C-alpha cells in the first residue's frame, strides 16, 4: 500500500493541485491512495474554486508521500506557527515534495536545510531569505526531498514519486499519457494508456 497526501490551503494555485491529482490518480496499483488534505473541510483556490478536502493536514504525518502545492497562500502558511506545528514529517520514512512556492513550506519545516532547491522565479528571493540555495532547474532531488519549479515541472515531481512508490514502468506510462500528440507519444502503448482514463472507484481517494 502507498498513500499520497496533497496539502492545500486557501489561495492555492489551481493547476498545482489538479495536475498532480489527475496524474497520481492514473496509477492503478492495489492499495494506492491519494488524498487532498487541509485545515478545513474545503479551501478556495486563487481563482475562487472551492475544493473539498478528504482529511486534516495532520494525516500527512502518516502518509508515505507528502506534496505541497503553491500559490499566494503559502506566504500566510509559513507565517502561521500553529499551522506549521501540525506537521511532524520524517524524510527518512517519507517522500516530501513541493511545486513552486510550496518550497517555502518545506523550508520553514526545516526540510531543505543544507540542500539546494528550485522554485518559481517570483519566490526565489523569499526562499533564499530562509537560508536555501536556489538553483534554476525544473526539478531538484535530495534523497527523500524534492522541489519542482514551474507548473509543468509537476511531471518530474510526480514521475519521481511514482517511480519510487510504484515502479519505473508506471512512471513512464503516466508521463507518456500527457505528451502532446506527435511529440513523442508511444502509440504501441495505446491499450495501456487507455486504461488510465477509466473512472476510478468512488472511494479511491478516501
């Protein structure tokens, strides 16, 4: 069994939740579970879309992998010591990842100490002020901790996680499934790819 927790908050970036959510739910492995966690029953994105959560952020402490989304709301979260104190993450036992300004949360939790990281360009100065060396790469991995910069860099973040928790074949299949037609899609995998679009069970994320 593998459990993945995606942590959201008010004013999160829509794409940085929904692309990860979609890709992670294309994995068809027994016991695979993906949950959206927050401090409330629902959170409102930066574009005004209310998104229901499946549980509270404390559940992230027991997940096999934890992913932090981005958005203007990260600035409020890193200033909220009560919110930060609810996390007790262990990089020796868990995979911890972030997209764009989600790296600020990882930094405040001490997960990027002594490590390089990437983030969205507008977040670079703030992340550096937290003592993190920022590099201009789409994806940076240090053992069980990874950061991705730029919304479409989620493919690298999700690929990293899926390869570790499932296997390389699933990683390749998931990433092939989002390639533009004519730009590298392997049509000999068409039958396998089709299975990724079958409806998931209603309780798959709970």
